[in-house]
C-alpha cells in the first residue's frame, strides 16, 4: 500500500487489527500474575517453577525480536505479523486445555515467540499507511493499548481466576485474536518483500544466546546472595560476552541481522536513550511503590493497585496528546515536558515522608503517568521516523530489546540496593519502617535525578521542518 493513498476507513481498520493484536499480547503479559498461587495449588509445584509462567514469556519474546526484521523483509511484514498472531492463538488454545504445568509453560513460550514477532511489526505496519506528519497521533492510540493493558492485566486475570478458572486466562485471548486476524487478513497493507539476503546465522546465535541468558539470569537475581553466586556471575559474563561479539559481528558483516548503523542517526539514538531512562523509572517504581505503600505507609494491596493503575490510566490518556504534539511541533517540547513531569513526580516521593496521604501518592503516580504519556511513545515514534522506512522494523526491535533488558536491570538494581541499604540502616539501630522508608526515598530521588539528567537530550532533537535524515545517510544504511 506504500505509494498509494488508503481511504481513512481502511487506515483505521489497519490500526484496529494492530491494536487488537497489541492489546492481546500486552494484556496477556501480566494477566497470569494473579494465577501463580492457583498453579502452585493445582499442580503441586513451588513458587520458582510457577514463576516460569512469567519468565518463559519474557525470555521467548526477547529472543525472537532480533529475527523479526529479517523475516519481515524476507516474507513480508503482513505475512509475518499474521503468522505471529496465529501462533499466539495456538499458544492460547494449548494453554486453555493444558493438562500439566509443563504444557502451561510451553504455551507461554509459544505466546512469547508470537509477541516477539508481532510487537516490532505493529508500528511498522501502521507506518505503512500513515505519513510521518500523522504518525504521532496514530502511535498515541497504539500507546494507549501498550500503557493501559499491562495495568489492566492483573485486574482481568484476578477476576477470571476468582469467578472462573486459570484456563480462562488463555481462552479469553481466542476471540480477540481471531477478530484481529480476520480484519488483518483483509486490511493490513502488503508491502513487497525486499530482495532476500543471506541469513546472518552467526549474529542470530550470538544475540539470541546473549539476550536469552541475560534475561533468564536477571530473573534469578532476587537478592545479594543470588548476585554473588558464581554460577549467576558466570551466566551474566557469558551473556555480555555474546552480546559484545554480536556487536562486533554486526558492524563487520555486509548483511547483518540487525543494522546497528542506524545508531549513527542522532535522533534515533536520542530516542533510545530517553526510552531507556523512562524504562528505569517506570519499572523501578513498579517495584518501589508496593514497598512504600505497604511496608512504610501501611496501605493494603488494593490501594497499591489503585496507585499503579492511575499511572497507566494517565499515561494512556496523555499518549494521544503527546502524539498530537509530536505531529504539530516535533518531539522537543512534548518530550521535554514529559521528562520533567516524570522526574519531579518521582523525586517528590523521596521527600514525601512517612506521613504521606493516599491522595498525594495517587496524585504523584498520576503525574508520572502524564510524563510517560507525553514522552514515552512520542519519542519512540520520533526515533523511528528518523531512520529509513525499510529499517523501521529493525529500529523497533532494537528499541524493544533494550527497553526490556534495561527494565530487568532496573528491577534487579533497585531490589538489591533496597536490601543492602535497609540492612545497613537496621544495623545502625533504625526502626524497620524507618529503614525501609529511608532506603526507598534515596532510590526515588536517584531515579528522579536520572530522568532530570536525561531531559536535555530532548532538546537536541531537530526543530520541526528540519530534515531528519539526509539522502546520503539513507544510501549508507540501505
């Protein structure tokens, strides 16, 4: 459909099928969290085995994303996306009738592979039918699903487990997926596949091994004891060695699996840096907030969920505003405002104290959502707009991989610092609640400062109307 002028109704149907697929994957990513106790009871397993329901999905998705761009170029984006959605439906069907925990984990692996194929292609397919000056608005709609679905997942999952069974967590995906596949079959654009290039087996083995090992090991690091375990350290070292070799190979091979030269485009590199910083704040606070509200302030799990949901709700709402600002004024103003809002709200937690009211907490979390909405998806769109069209899928895949690895690193770093700092304060005679509060305050302030230090990067984006990429650079990337 590139080069044509699709009718508005046809373009909206393209967005609809992408949103349905994104919503199903994003919702399913967190919907199974409340079912972990049910898996432990039904199958007689321990918590570590049950947690593979989450870990298997995350690792499978991270390992699949690097190959999505090659498959999209080789087979066509539409075919690969619909194959991913069909695979997601297959995983959901297997999970819905799974007779054992092994089958449940297998179903989650299949769903993770499907998500790794679908997520990097979703924006690329939408960009096929929308010009650059309209992509901010439409990516705002996509951002609403990405932001809101993970927060709704535990709520939906909890209700299904309470009033039905864990089987329903898989079965609920089937009608949504079938509808998305049917619409996509008729309305998704079919850009021609590019001339096939030799598959980079060396790069594929290195990146999948590196990303898979790193994500799997990070999921094991729950405390200082795990961090100092020689086996875990060896796994991390092996993962980093594989990734370093991958970078070296990709920069030298004439047909790389992922074209790392796109980082030479300043706007793309800036967008990745901002997304990485926001990922630290977003996922770090997911760990910190429950500790603050339940350990220090004494609120229950329900109110913790309300506070977390307020972030997702406002992020989804303001994603559309951030997208419009991007289309009209470029990324500078909206992204900078979003980073400032996120930074100040996060730092405010560090000064709130043990007497902070519930409404102050919810308000600050909502403010963090406003900041995410104005910056997170819009800056991603700005970065993808800056690179050649045929590299958008690769750019999206690398953005997603770096975001997931950074999020995992942030969770580990925050958890370990909290454990060590709290133990240190307790050893000096602090009360348990006071030690927890002081450790959390320091982490909130540190994350807020990181976001503030990243804010000036938003001002380095080109002004509206300036060329994002010269024809000479396009030729270099091709």
